[in-house]
C-alpha cells in the first residue's frame, strides 16, 4: 500500500502568502497616492508663489518706468516661458496715488485634476 501525503498545507500556505502580498500592495499603493497628492500640492504652491512674485516684479517695473497705459486696466501676462502649461496671471494696477499703488494679482495654476487660485491685493510704494 502506498502512503497518502497530504498536500493541503502547501496550498493553504500559498493562499495565505498571496493574501499577505495583496494587503502589502494595497497599503503601499495608498501611501504612494498620498505622496503623489502632497507632491502635487507642493508643486502647485511653488508655481503659485512664482506667479505672484513675477506679477509683483512686473508691476514694480512698470511703476518705475511710469507707463501710463498699464494703470486702471487689467493685463494678462504671458506665462508660457515659465514652463507651466495650464497657468494664468492677470494684473490690475490702480492709478497711482501719493504714496502707493494698489495692485490686484489673480494667479491660477493646474496639475492633473487640481487647480490652485490666488487672488490678492498688494500695495507698492510709488516712490
């Protein structure tokens, strides 16, 4: 008579190992999604800061040169050279007062399905 061996232990061991691998993969995928979200957020915030600073620099430059055609109207700046594809930068400069000029900067940038918008008003000394 032949001895019968029980192969059930190996089968159970393989099924448990596959289940553990699936759980570990799920946890790592979730962590990767979280890291990607934070990376995208950091990138968008940096782009937004760069847009605002670029807008303020543009406004100061035009105020220093006393270009009257930029006062009292909205100007949309070309941001294609910043290598940020879905972005926009709009600046509105009020007519200069005695001490300061009020500048409104509207910046928007996108990545994947997320969009950050910034609407701020700044005062620039006119002297």
